[in-house]
C-alpha cells in the first residue's frame, strides 16, 4: 500500500467515496466540481496494484493552521492501516509547509486521539475553520462533530477576529 498526491483522474473515486458516507451524516456531501477544484489538496491511498483505497485532504489556512478534511477509507479496506498512512502523509505535508497546528472536525475522535490530536472543547478557538466552513454548513446549529487539534491552537487568525491578517504576515515573515 502507498499514499500519493491525488491527480485529477482520482476525482471520480474521491467523489464517490466521500459521498458514499454523506447519506448517514459521517461526511458532508461534496460536489464533483468542488472535488475537481480542490484535488491538489487530496492524497490517496492505493494498493501496490493501483486500486483506490481511500483519500484525505489537507486545507491550508495559512502559516498558522491547516485542516485535515474528508479523510475516508473504503469500508472493505478498513483496519489495514490506510487511514493512518493517509493521516501521517497529511500531517507530514503540513509540517513540510511549516504549519505545526493541524485541526479537524470528526465523529470518530478515538482514531485521531491515537495520532496525537486532542479535543478542543471551545470550537471558537479555531476561528478560521468556523468563519470559512461552519457558517455555510447545513449542520451549523446542530453540529455533532468533535473539534480536535494537533499542536498548539494558533493565537492568530486570517478569517476570524483574533489578529488581523497584516499582523499574521508580520509574524510569518
């Protein structure tokens, strides 16, 4: 099994797998165009023969924060380490970009706790995530996901009210 960066031809497999878990609420539904537009954010796990096993995405908010998104493994391929390999690859990518704080929202926190994430009780501590995605989420007022972070919670924000983006540029540069 190997993990690699996704390419545009992977968009169809990503779309079908992510949306196969959207009917029960495990993941939010994603449009095919959205997957295509963001395919460069994705990594895919596949067998040595090239069979698609799963995917995950890393969204970069800035030098202060990244988010793991849409991490999912085909149910028939689960419990063989593909999810862990995908997560490790996404964390490595964040670190390669100089980002040491990685967040995610999930309904399966136990998996992520085993990989160095911890629960964030006050999700407003992650204003970039809240302002970018939560405001338009159909579950905004009935969210049942657990906010988690690996690394320190950033004390800056590009989208939210913490510190103006200009201050973040000064801190990063």
